[in-house]
């Protein structure tokens, strides 16, 4: 037990889980074993097993704050935000100062689409624990779900992160003729949406000029992780290291440009970047706004996501890549594009597979108006949270308040396999993007599966990603600037099923030939940006 507990305290979660599993197999049972074992499993993304252990811990100590909070977090990951909310409110009734419970409550509310209430809870958590990184990151991330004003969003990032401790910048020495060393830091070198945009880059890097280091911080490696291990020149597991240990390792590797792929998203390691292990530090891809951090030098975007004039909204120097700012690598095993479902059904089915937190009040208004203007249409939504009956009922009520009957809605939960997930696009005729936080992976997946996406363009990066992606596949006409145009476009596309069916059957080929999937073109542009960074004194 002591060895397993020591592994957990050291953050060696995979090893700790294995050690606790061995103890459990021998019949050992105690509160400490169940709660720590459950925590280790949760950190390894083994959520169903984690829930079993945490529930066992609560049977022994029903009022345990640690077990209740971790169970709330586990239920969130399992797509049950209502159970998570219930656990948090139970804690806060007795312990209103528990910042972890306020944090989990904020996430539980947000996952139910109650983002404004969730932000209030996260702000309460931050007031109780103003130095807590996890709370700060969650608050900043969730602000993106509702933000429409660039100055306001940037101000909060600068306020919360502008004074974070940071080591002095390293001097960029004159380089010899060796290859440029690029280091990518991510907790998402695994089956995660980020991996579908990073794999083509790492694959296409010019190895005669660049040496690629992948620094993985995931506690839940999988087959996708192994593919990155083979793609990179160097794959280094930093999941169990402290920030100081990781920074020392990166310094010894003499990295020229270190790239963060997480921003303020879950599992980020901005604490490593704060120690400035590389002379140039870049944030890219995983986060749709400035980090606000003084130790981040560059943010990679394009001229559509962050047009000229966006500079005041970023603490980093904006470096614009040739559009689009990302490169998509479709899942290696995809089902064929299905025929247009409306041809058999006789009605149009709109759809969105975006995270429930992105379904804002503005989005609900947009989608409801589309359904009003296309009277016989249906709406198919798919998200992890819709696995929960209470969440489904909540959304049914929201649409009912806007005059949309329940029989026009299909709310589907999470499916494990990529094949099942992608096959669900066979039920959708036209995809509707969320606003103000667009889809990224979901938009690319929909297009690959032959489903056109209508997107409302806003002022911030998160509300302009759809424009960048659609422009890359020569469908920029589907990205519009006004809600009335969004609704009219949805209605217009619905009127010509033959044209929609032709677009559907040709769309995958169009995407495959487009800049969106051209890894060679994209990576050359990225490498040129890296070369130019080395000429700048940050």
C-alpha cells in the first residue's frame, strides 16, 4: 500500500493504478486504497473503473470531500453532468468554501449548456483560490464559449495571466549548420482531436532541415500515441516529471522553438513554458485565444481567423500562416459517404456533433429559427452529455421555449468507436455550426463525410475558424456574417435536394484535394514561419 500511495503522490498515475490493482486483486479494501486507486484511474482516463472505486470509497466514508469531488469529475467525463452537479451541491451545502466543488460545479453546469451559470461558479472558485492553475484555466477556457468581444476576452486573459511568474527569456545564439530543433508539448498525443491535425505536420516535416521532438504529457497513452512515437525523431514521455525536471530535459535537447499545443485546455503544461526552456516559445492549435502569458512569444493563426487589427487581443506576436492555419488528417478508417438521407426520408435533417458547452443561447436561437423557416425539417444533435436523460430533457425544454416540438429533435449520446461516430453523419443532410465558438474537428469530419457546414462568422478566432476551414475547401459562401443570412442559407440549401446530393457525393474528393488536407503545402508554410522566427529577437 505504501509503494502504491507513493507512486500516486509522485504523479506516476499509470504505475500507481497497476500497483493498486494488484492490491485489490489480493482482496485488500480500505477507504485510502479505493479513493487513491480511483483518483489514479481517473488520471489515466479509465473513468468507469474510477467511478467504481470512488463509489466504494464513499460507502466507507460517505462525507469524503476528496471522493465526492473526484466522483463529480469522473461523472463529467462519463457524460453525466447532472450527477456531477448533484455531488457538488451536496459538498457545498456543508462546505461552501470548497473551491474544488465550485470548480466541478462550474464544469457540470457548462456541460449542460448552462455556461453563464458555470462561469459564475468558476469565478466563485477563483475567488476562494486565486492561485489555483486549474480553476484559472477552466475559467478562461469557458469564457470562449460565450465571448463575442475581443477586447474584453483579452483583458481577462491579461489580467489573470499577465503577471504569472516567468524565467528570463533565453538569448537566441547564432546557430550553426545543424537542423532546426522543434519541440511540440502536448497531453494529446493520443486519440484526441489535436492528433488529427498534428500527425500530418510531424509526418511532413523536412528532416533535412528540421529535427522533431514530441514531448508527451498524457497519462493515458494509446495506439495513437504509439504512432506519434514512430513519426517523431524523438518521443519523450514527460507525464511523470515536474515542470522543473521537464524544463531541464528540454534545455538539454537544445530546442530552438518550443510549441505548446494546449493553451488553457485540460492537461496543459504551461508551467513548463513559464521556466523558458527554449529561446522561442509558441502556442498553437489547441486553444482559440491568447494565453495572456508573458512567457509565450508567438501565436500561430491565419489572416482569416485573426485578420489585421487583431493584434491588441493577443499578448503574443501573431504569426499568420498561409490559410488555413491547420491541416486535417482524416481518421484512417472511415465509412463511405452515405447517400443524402433526405432523398429517402422526404425531409431535411440538420445536425451538429459539437460539445454541449458550445450550444449557446445564440446557437439555440439560430437553430430554432432554421427549424421554423424549414417547417418539415428535423435536428440531430450528438454529444457526450446527451447520453444523460436529464440533459436531453433540459435541451428539449429549451427548444420548446422557442416553439420547437420534441418530435423534431434527436439527441444522441457518445459512441466509442470512430466508425460508429462518423457513420452518424449518414443521418445528417446539412450541418449547423455553433456560435460564438465554432467547431473545428467536427467541421472537418462533417465535410469529410459529405455534409456541408453553415457557419456564422464573428469577430474572435473561435468564431472565425469555420470561415478558415470552409474557405480552404472553396465553400466560403457557407460562412456568413449575419444571423439572417445563416437562416436563409439553411433554408436555401434545403430546397434543391439534387444539388445537395451532388455536393455530398463530391465533397470528400474536394476536401482531399484542398489545402485543408495538403500536408506538404501546409508544413512548408509552417517551416518558413519557424525560419522567420529565428531571425527575430524576442
